[in-house]
C-alpha cells in the first residue's frame, strides 16, 4: 500500500477484549518488525496518518504552528531507527499534552 502511495495508519484499539495494550511504542515496533515498514513509514503511520484517519490532521499528528502540542521527548537515543527495534524498554522521558508536561 505504501509503495502504491496510499497513507497507512496504525493505532492501538486499547480494547481489553481484543487489544489490551495502548502502548504506541509497541505499535511502532510491530509496524517495522511484523509489517516490514521503514522506521519513518511507521512513525508517519502512528502520527500524522493516524490523525488523518480520524479527521484530526489539522489539529494533531505533527509539530506545527497552530496545532495542539501533544508530544513526547525520548531519553537519549542513537538514531531514529533505534525507536522501533529497541522494543520492550520505555524510551519516553517526558510527555506533553496540550502544551503541559504530564
């Protein structure tokens, strides 16, 4: 689908019956490991493409002036490629929702 130019979105259903995990780091890893997405493709799938799938791309999904500041800061990592392949460890150091540290 990506090769055909289609935007792919990935998310966690976070449903206790069928998907009891809301861990987006795990979803990112699954995109790369299970579906053989490149790290950049998987990050786009869980951010901007996910927001687009919900009709929220004007407000969420990327860092831009006028968008809601929902971001996370990672612990120091050697590269972007590190994120999906170093699964099982929490790489998030700080979470900012609506511009406030939580």
